[in-house]
C-alpha cells in the first residue's frame, strides 16, 4: 500500500492522510513523497473516521468509508469492509468531517520529512479549532429533545413493549 501511495504521489496526485497512530510512510521528501502530507490528531477520543476520498470535488470524486485502516494486519489477515458512499448529503457530511479534521489547529501534529512531528498552532488571528471537540459539540447540539431521548431509551430498555 505504501508503495502504491508513493507511486501515486510521484505521478502528481496530492495525497492528504490523517493517521492517528504509527505511519511508516514518510511524507515531504523532495523527489519522492513531496505530494504526500501526513497529519495526526490524538485527543480525547480514540476512534477516528476512516474516510477515503479519491478525485477532486464534484462528479468524479469517489468517497468510501471503511471498517479498518491500511495496516498490514487489516489487509492480509482479516476480512474488512469498505463501502462507497453514493448519497450526496452523506458525501457532503463526510467531506466536512475530513476538512474539519485537516483544519484542526489545536491537536494536530504534522509529520516532517525526517519522520518527526511538529505541532500545529493557530495562526495569528485564527480561531483555535479542536476538531474532536467541534464534532462532540455538533453531535450534542443535534441530539433529540429530552422527551424523544426518553422514548428511545424506553424502547431500548423494554423491547417487548415497543409495539404497545
């Protein structure tokens, strides 16, 4: 997989990767991986989106979500699932998650060509953005009203009474 990403980058494809943990691909090496950037966000939440986008925005872009990352154990010894997202509203939401993650200027570290990471900070006059906190706040604001949450909880706790 790393070799394929490097080949794509050398062919001029701009590759942005958000990798939570270990990354064996070193980006930004002139003449080799200069079209590849690697960001890492380690914050309050361990899980992260596994969104794969291919192509520029518009009709030709293909967006997938997956149950796994591209670690060898997931590509050779397990059965994992990736599905293409066709619904335009869901695609827009995934693009927003992707772009918000890359706009994070609080928890993001960027991998440098020597394999070390450099912390990203807000530019002068730029608002701090912690993407994980932003996603949490959005989810909290979109939660159903108290009455509806109680009815959902009731249905979950008393499945036999759902039809009543």
